[in-house]
């Protein structure tokens, strides 16, 4: 099972100089994707237990449009192993104007993670 979210990072999401977005914001988006995935799969949003791997590969800036993907890799009795990917799909072009952007021909992988979520046994639909 797979889900995806698309959204734009705003100036409020920028945490560091140069309008750089904090990696914790991306992890929060992964949590949102996991919540939707678990509701669709099990009828319960479950609880995020742990990340076994997180790689921040490319910076994310205010104005970037992101696509978050989450897919269940493995279903245990009460756990779900999920792979997360964050792609940059549109990027601002402040060199042209304040509102100019480029749609990227090829998505750029900014963040990759593997995590585990727990679903209460009595709430599972497919476990």
C-alpha cells in the first residue's frame, strides 16, 4: 500500500538562514504520510515507534514544492515497516522574480527514511 502528499514549503517553514527548511519538518511530513497510510490499511492511525534510517540528501528551501511518498514494506502482527521518500518537484527562481518557479523535469530526492509504526492489535484490518 502506498500514499503520497504534495505541498509547498512556506517562509514559516524556513528555520535557518537562506530560507533553509529544518529536516525535522520533513520528518513531520513523513509522520503525516504514515498516519494516512495506517488509517487506510488498518483503520487506525497507530503510533510511530522509530526510524532505523534517515538520510538528508538535498537541502529543502522555502518555496520548494515537495512530494512525500510512503509505502508499507512489511506488515507484522502489530507493526508496519514503512519507506519514506521526499522529492523536490518545483523550485523557486528568485533570480527571475519573486514569484517565478521551475517545474523540475526530474524529481530530486531530498530525504529517504525507513521507519516502524505500531498499530493496536484490536484495530488491525489486514494484520
